[in-house]
């Protein structure tokens, strides 16, 4: 079974702190994704990566950066956390294969910024 | 990607088959139908996808009408653990390797009654 793990299920940070969210997958997937999910706004893509050291902006990259130094690990960084970044953060991975959108998600990190 | 329409909620008795409809009347020939679900406080879970033919896996069956304008996800023997929001999405088959984000609509909240 594909396993995607995220470093924390719940996280509370203060405004202005630098926040690191880690995601690890164990299926040798090329693609990895970071989303946030908010009530009424659905799932929104922040960044994705299709290879080591490669990254592409999603729909809402402002205030975030990412790092992919190893194939299995994709990190989301909030440079200076703000209260409007309080959200559920979801990591996903998938094989690089034409026409496939079979993504496997982690359990999510519920981040609260106070 | 073509737009999808799903009922906002459905009930089903435990042990019965749950049939979840999805309308995608503007689907084009190279677009796949994907189904995901999200159990409360968990990450989304891939269920199944198809292009033209009916598909079955260990979780569910997907029935696509001949004109491809609608589909039905069937959970053959629903259990309480199948209570979740079910999302039907349509994605084009391209050469991009699937390195693209998913966008979910509001989905169908399926409630399995004991």
C-alpha cells in the first residue's frame, strides 16, 4: 500500500514564526503535491514537484515555499506564519504517468496560527 | 476540465449497495472520470477511475453510460466506515505525467445508516 506520512497531525504556531511541514512517501513516486483545504473553499493547490529539486507554483503559492532535496520527501515552508494560513494542509504523491491523476494523500496537518 | 454535478447528500442502509450518481454532460473524448472520497478529518482517498468501460476494483465499481455524460459509483455492501464525502472529477488525459493539482467540487455526503 502507498503510504504518505506527514510530520504532525496538529500544530499550533505563533504569527511570524517560520513553520516547516514535512511529507514523506514510500512508493518512489515522482510527483508530490501540497494542498490546503478550507471550509467552503475546497482543496487548493499550493505547490507541486515532479522531480527532485523541481517545483512548480500551484494556485495559491503566496506566503509559502517548498523544498524537495530527496525523491521521497517534500517540505512546505511558511516563511512567516500569519493567521490566514490557519488551515488543513494535505500532502499527496503520484506516479509520473501520462493521463493519471491517481493521487495518494497523507492524513493532513491541522495548523493553527495564533 | 468538464464540470460535474453531484447530489449534495445521500443516505444508504448498512449492508446495502450505495449508488452515487455524477453528471458530466460536457465531458470530452479524452477525459477520464475519477472518484475520490474523504472521511471526516482524513486526507482524500482515491477510489477508482475510468474512461469508457465499466471498472471494478476492491473498493467499488464505476459504471459509465454509453454516451459518457454520466456515471455511477457503486459501493456494493456499504459499511458505516463508508460514511464520507464522495467527489467525482473529470480530468483530461494528457502527456503531462499527472503533475497537476486536483480540484474537488462540493461532492456528495454519503451517510450510511445502521
